[in-house]
C-alpha cells in the first residue's frame, strides 16, 4: 500500500513513497510510519531546517494538481473522467523541485463539501486544527469566481480555521506563532486585477473574523495578530496550459526563506514579504526528528476532542524525544564502555586488577561525544526539559565512569605499590650482588618519585575539564601515604638485613679473637712470647677481663657501623636505638656461644693438657726438660698439675679480676627501648640477669662450667696429667729422651 512502510530493519528509501505518505487515513488513524518517511527523505536529521505547507480548499478545485506542478509531488489527482474524490485524509510529500527552501513538506488536506464525505464538517475542523498546529504556510486554493461569494464553502472553511486558531492560542499565549494564509486564485481570467481580488478577499476575511465568537480575553484581537496574507493568481490550466505552467513556476520561486519588510506593511495585515514566504516566525519549532511524535500527539488530542494544549504537547514531545535520544546516546556509550567495565570486573574477580590502557582518553572522549550528540539533537527541544534530561544523562554517564575510574585507580594503586616494593627490593638485591655498595635511601627516594609520577599520571589522565568528581587528589594523597608505609616496612627489612650483616661481623671477630685468648691457655707460662712493647704480659688470671674488653670494643665498633649505615637510609632514632639494643643482645649471645664452644669437653681438656705439659715439660726459661732419674719429677708434676688445676675454677665463671664479679651485663645491654615492638623481641634469646622474668640470674648467665662439669673436668684432667707423668717417669728410668 502506498505510504505504508512496513518492512522493519532496512532503511526506507524515497522510492517506496511515490505518492508521499498518508499522514491521516480515512478512518482518522495517524500513520505510525511518518518518521520512517522523514528518514527516507532525509528530513529527519534536518533539525529546524524544514518547512511545512498545508493546502486547503473545496473538493476538486485542482489542489493536488497545483501541488504536483508546484512541488513535483505525485499526489493522486481526480481523473478527468471519473470525477470522484481521490484525496482521502491527509497526505504528505516532500518537495521535489530545486531552487526552493530546503526540506519543504507539503500536506494535501482532503477538500470540503466533497460528495463522499457528505456533511462531515467534523473532519474538516479537525484537519484544519491539525494543519494550523503544524504548518507555517496554509495555501488556500480558490476559484476566481468564488472570490466575493462570502457565503461560499471556502468562507465556511476559513471561519473554521480562524476559530480553531484562536482555540489553539488560548493555551499558547506566550509563543503565538503566526501563519501565512497564501491565497492561490485559480482560473484567473485576467479581467479583474489581482489587487482587486485581494481587496475583496481581505474584506471578506475581516468580516469573517468579526463574526466569529472569540474566547474571553480575545474579544478585541485582530486577524493580523495571527495571520499574514499573500496572494497569487493562476491562469486556467486546461485553457491556458503554457501560461499556467509559467505562472506556477513563478509561484514556485516564492517558496524560499524570507524576511518581513516592515516599511512596506500593507493594509489589513497583508505583509510584503521580502525574499520568500518562509519567515522564521512561522516555524513551529518542532525539530524534524520529533515531528512525527509531535504530530501524532496533536492528532490524538484533536481526534479525542481534547483541548489542544501546544505548550504541553511540546513539553511532552521534549520528554519523549530527549529520553529517546538519551537512550540512543547511552547505547553508543555502552558500546564503548561496557567492554571495559567487563574487563575490569573480571580482572578484579580474578584478584588481578588491571590498569586499563588509555581509559582516561576513551572515557572522556566517549563522554564528550555522547553529551555533544545529545546536545545537538535534544537542545532543539523545550529548554527546561532538555537541560533536566541532559543532567540526567550526564549523571548516568558519570555514575558509570566514576565506578570505572575508581576501579582503575584502585588497580593502579595496587600495581604501583607492588612495582614500588619490587623495584626497591630488586635494586637492593642488585646492590648486594655488586658488593653492597648501594644507598638504600636513594633507592627508595628514586623509586618513590617514579611511582608517584606513574600514579599521578594515571590519575591526571582521568581528569575531565570542568568535571569536579574527576579530581582524584584524595586518592593520590592516600596512595602517597601507603607508599610511605611501604617504605617504612622496606626500611625495617633493610635494618634487619643490616643487623644480620653486623651480627655476622661481630660473630666472626669474636670467633677469631676469643679463640685466640683461649689458645693462650695452652701456654703454661701465661702467654709465651710476651709482647715486646713493654705492656704487662697477659696472665691467665685476667682472661675474662681481656675477653670482656675485647667483646665491648668489638660491639662498640659494630654499633658505630650500624648507626652510620642506618642513619644513611634515614632510619629514625627510635629504630636505631632498637637496632643497637638488639645488636648488643645478639652479640652477647654470640660470645656465650663462642665461649661454650671453647669449653666444650674435648677442647678444654686439650687446652688444660697443653697448659699442664707446658709447665711440666719446660723449665722457667722455656727450655724443655730432659728427665733424669734424679730429677724431682713428682714435685714438678705436682706443681704443674696444681697450677693448671687453678684454671678450672677460673674458667668456670665469667668474672673480672678487678672486681672479682661478673661484668655488669645488664648495664651494658641497657633497658629495652620503649620503641621496641613485640616482633623486635621474638627472635631474641633470653639472657639471665637481663631478662629477669626468665628466672635465670646473672650469676647463672655467667656460669661457664657447671659444678658437675667442673668436677668431671678435674677428674679427666688429672687422668690426662697422670698419663703424662707416667710417661715422663718411664722415660727418665729408661733414659729415653724426649
Ligand atoms: P482536488 O480535489 O482539489 O485535489 O482537485 P484535483 O487536483 O484532483 O483536480 C480536480 C479536477 O480539476 C481534475 O479533473 C483536474 O484536471 C482539474 N483541474 C486541475 N487544475 C485545474 C485548473 O487549473 N483549472 C481547471 N478548470 N480545472 C483544473
Ligand atoms: Mg486532491
């Protein structure tokens, strides 16, 4: 069927609308496909750049014929033979002629007093109302011989138009759109000049205007408050076809945009129009893409005899269209953003949040594209509705971007923290590999700057000019705080590494020098080879003094190393204090371990034997004795043995020869610093006398050999000494020299 476009899915083409489209059919039904037609004819996207013309006039006065000649349309024309009404309802077609205004839509309205419709004045009134509510220009088609016939059918129609017009403006006082009544006088013979015909018509119109009943408040309104007039005359189409066509062509030239020429305002509201008939003030300001919905709404009101309220209709249209445009725009938004949302959600679910590349760019450009596209289409509608709906749209878009952006920053936060701590650890490891020459504080500073930059760049890339919520300063501050916490943790780890290094150094120093001190025990003359510098040669009696001095000086040096290094990476005083306290404790434990190793059964027995043998086998001058039977072997043996035996009680207790008491270990180690945390203690060995609650006294801590071990050692040593003695005795008797 002509004008009914029903196949869905493909873009309609103009070819499917040869005769235009039937806007309202004979059953007063509004055609749902108007928008498809406007799309097919490329009017839908024209915004306000389109025009609507309706033609009125009695049945069979050549209206359709005129439109077809004028606009190149193909409205059905009554066949010369059948004489039957052809135009049913209201048809619409786009102008097909060039050199006219853009996008002229012409509505061919069913003529009045047609035989077919009988007395149906109702439809006439309704279609007049519809045409007036939508059209800028109303062409009134009239035979020349009808001019002046005030009682004629045309005049009845005009009366209707005027009444209906007032009815429309009852509700729409503020905008009061004007319309142009364009009289086209047909079969103009030429005897009566057009100016005379015009005067007659204007007189009639004025008469009609005064005769209509005007609503309250409009009693004194004048016809020219609402209408402009224009006139044209056309020769008889059949009798003077060439002239007819030439004049129609002339007439066509007037359908361009124009201006009001106020200087030339003629009597009775007839306007001298400069340029063309389309004055901006005639335009109903319904965007082309909303026309079909608007017209449908209007027609609905008209058909149901409701008071036509154009402002309300326009607001409803605005709501409808803004929502529709918003949905379309959101679809575009969705296409760009939904995949990113999915990716983000998925990675978060998997516990590996990703930083989406170029999110800021995509987000802001999509947002701008969508808002701009909404603005372009929707801003043509009712201003308040538009701005409300725009705010709604922005809210929706921003809500989603906000979630996305926050997810992005939390992913960036995580990634940056990880990469920061990895980078610092990596650099430290590298530094250790290359001999430990690295500056922890510098590494941390450099990596922190780098990481902060990365995070800041990400946060800034999400910023959208003029959009307050895209300022992510708080997130940045939070991130920086976390970096500081991570730095503190890493520094603590570095402190531990440093402590371990220093402890190892202490251990090795103690191992060497304490071992050396014990070795001296092997020499029975209190350290053979006395120092040449005149110092008092060390004696067995001050063994512990020497070890304590050695210990404290090694620890002091270690403390110095630790402090210097810790300060270099900006450790706090508290941290240093805790570190030193731990170092002293661990050093003491290391010393204890070393001493224990030295006094282990086999080791100490060997030392005692050496000590004894030294005293027994060498004389005071250090010359080896050669036993002879006359020698007082027994006496020498007893002295040497007793001398060595005095070492055992000496070795049993860590005691200073000066005070005859253990060194003040608690004083040396010091109190536990207030800044020490539980984790600073959990790898520490308890120390008697220092950790009182451990139930071990300082006395016990300083006990090197227990009573039973001591006795055992005495017994075993004596046996060993006895062995040496027997051997000496034998060698003396046997004359065997050693
Ligand atoms: P409508 O009902 O007003 O649309 O009239 P149509 O365009 O269908 O034409 C009705 C009849 O009038 C047709 O037979 C046309 O040939 C004829 N007609 C068209 N234009 C003219 C004209 O300028 N003068 C005369 N006398 N007849 C015309
Ligand atoms: Mg017709």
